[in-house]
């Protein structure tokens, strides 16, 4: 009897490949079929790479045939956000600037997934250079939310989230500078994790905010995200990223630890977050379902305060644009990227290549950063933002002296319609619950809690842990997943109903 | 004090982004909105707080050996392969000082 590819988790696919139920090539074909059947409506990808996928799958099958021990995710299809280099693909950052840029090497985070046996099927759409919360700023096309294709998937890693939610792949990689993994995960009803800054190497991920950027995985179950995290950290510290840190690959183990219950564990709730203006009642109710699940497993709920977190958005929109301006200064039209033809001077070529290569939001962020770093302005805003960062980090330290993790919304509202938020500074408020973690550096996970009673769209809760205690996120998120799921241990929401079972089968 | 179009033109020059007149008008409105949004951070310019520039606080500059790293060094061909213009194994650029210099 045929099994629908999208009904299987990464863990189940890897087990099936290891046991010989399916070959990796059969799984790769099923994924490519699943993508082909859904892509016209979802538009999650900017490139699909069948040859690359099938070659990787053939290597897995050859290894198995030769009797070699298979790596933990052997044969599992994965989508890669298009700001991550992968040899054999273009890395466009969904920008005209890099439309023809061929990856000269492979990013460490991508390589680690390949080393774990994953099969790369393509590059996922995103907001241009990761500036956005909707994926609508992609220079190529928008991505549609699989739960309602009139709505955005969130961003900036919207293609990565939508590909998983639509059942095109069980796993994907994204990057999170202000919420770009956790917010789209929440809007698409999938699990998305931003590990602690330094846990995953940034080498080969096109830089946006160098003190804020962190790569991480999406999956439909917490267990799959845990398996991806183990793959991402298993190679140890990356010598090519000086901020990379040694992290134990104990995430799958942390998922299993959820079965032991949470007696003696304390979870913080922030009253100011739960009563915030702009938080919809259905998101609040969803977070309280997660709280009830944690409490039912034995955890104690405790109120904590993060008094300086109000400054996080303002601090972020100083630090982020300043770092983005510095990083994107490298796109001068000379060594790579769009080059304006017919210019008579170097200055003219740079200014016109940048004007015509970058889209509107990429220009806005760089202009803001250029202003904030200019003489006289720098002292006023940049130092203030970095001092706010000190106080926000201290707030988290104080809270984590009282609790093991903090539970909060991931986003203030469900997925919005394409074009519904047109004012850029209003769009920035989408990240009100996610942004302080990028400032402080600690990790967070967005986990589905079911559908909203008003919108009928996916709802999520966000868990936040101290720096380098990311495995706790997996344990607590597993408890939430099981507590909120009708059938225990499975995805709370699974594949979006309009796309479930719509192509891609394993015999 | 609000930024004028002339201020924003100066920032665009510094940022090397050629803006059209229409773009300049829109960008000026955006810059003023964005700077207004940053206002709350000014309350944090406190004399007794040390700024945190990086989430991994004890990290200082890391220097590598000034030596070839064959596993990661790009070949000349690879380094030039994404360039808009190359000649004789080098990146090709227009005149730095202008045609008349």
C-alpha cells in the first residue's frame, strides 16, 4: 500500500531508509513529486535542484548497499534558505543583486545537514536579504501560506516554513536575526527553533546582522527539529566562524526526556507580554493552552518581569540596520552581484549597481544604518542601543534565576494577508515577541498549539531558555506538543489540510 | 529635528545608493518614521551602564595564521567567476577618478 510522503516525519523517513523500506532515491523522487504538485500554489522555492537531490540520494543508497553505517538523517529531504551557500546552487538571498550568484562553497550549517545524510532538494524563498516578516519582499515572487494562500507565510524564512507546512519536505533550514525562524514557524503551524547565538556556525550564511544572526531548523514535529539540531552541532565548533561554540548533541535525548514529566521545573510567564496591546485573544488563548500542558506535566507557572524588553524593538532597529549597512557595503558591483553596465566611474558604478540591485526594503535598512553610523548620530543612538542590550540581557539573567524557561507568544497575531501591512515600521512590530532574544543572544522555539478560534489559522507559543540551554526548549516543547495534540506524540497540526496527501508517494 | 530631503541625499551618497527624486521623497518619509520609532532607546543613554556589543561578551578579536588554507581558499578562477567584469585574471573596474583625470 502506498504511503503519502507528507505523512512521514524525518525520523520515520530516516528509519525507513535505514531499514530498506524505501531507498533514498525513492524518497527523493517522492519529495520532488510533492514539490511539483504544490509549488504552483505555495511558491516556497526559488530553485529546485532535482539532479543535486538525486545524486545525494544515490550516495546514501550506495553507502547502504556497501554495508556502511548510515548517518542519522540518511535520505531525509531538506530545503535550504536561499541565504545559505550550497555548491551546485545559486545563493540569491531573493535579490536581483545576487540573481546569478553561484555558491562558491557550502555553508557549514548546510554541510552538517549533508553530513547527517540529508538530501538537499532546493533553495527556499525569503524576504530580500532577510529584511522582512512576510517574504513579500522577495525580488522573485511571494510565498503563500499553505493554511490560506491569500496570506503570507511570515518571514524572513517564509519559504522554509511554507515548504514544511505544505508537506514538500519534512525539514528545512532558516536563519533568524529578529524572529525570522520563529515568526514564520508560528504563522505556518510548524516548529521553528533559533538556537543560542554561537550554537550553529554562521560560515557561508550571507550576513545581515553579525551579532544577531543565527541559523536553525524547521520541522513538523519537535523530535524532527531535535534531530536536525543534533546534526547541526554534532561536528563541534566550526573553525571558520570565530563565534561558533561547542554544543553537546543532546537534543534528541532532550526530546525523550519529556516523558519523565516536569516535576520541579518552573516556567515563567510575563504578565506585560500577555496583556500587551496588539496581542489577539486567540493567540493569548493558545499560549495559555501551552501553559496548561506544561502545568499538567508537573511544571510550576511563575510570573516574571522583563522590565527593559520594551526597548528591544528600538534597540534592534539601531543595531540591525547598522550591522546590515556594514555587511551589505560589500555589494559594490565589482567582485560579485549585479553590475550596472556603461558606467564611467567606479563611484557611479557602485551607486547605480546598488540602486538597481537592491529592492526597496534593503535600501531602507541600509539608509537607516548609514544614518545611524554617521558622525554625531552614532554616539546618540548606537551606544544607547548597546546599553539597552546590557539591560535586556540582565533582565533575562534575573528571570532565569527564578525559572527554567519563559513561555510567551511568538507573534501578536495570526498570518496576515498579502499587502495587509504596507507600512514598513508597522511591519517591524510583527517581531515584538521574538526580537529581544536576538539582542540578548539566547535561544527560543516556536511550537504549534492548534488553531485559533477566531481565524481558524495556526497558533503558536514561544519558549525561551537561558543561553546554551537550548536542549531545555526541546524537552518543554515536546511536552507542549503532546499536551496540545489530539494523538499524542504526533504533530499538533501536521501538513496544512489543503495540501495533505496531494502528491508524492512511497510504495 | 526632522531629516530633510537634502540630508537624505547626503546619506544616500555616503551609502552609495543612487536614488531617484521620487525615491528620495519616499525615503525621507521613511527615515523620519523610523528615527521616531527609535526614540525609546534614547532613554538608555545612561552613564553607568556598560554597552554590550556582542552576545558572547568575553570574545575578543580572533586572528588566524597568515597562511594558506587549501580547504577553504578560493582559486583565482572561482574568485572571479561571479564578477560582473574580469580581465587577465583580475577584477575589472571603471576609472576610479573619472574620465578626465
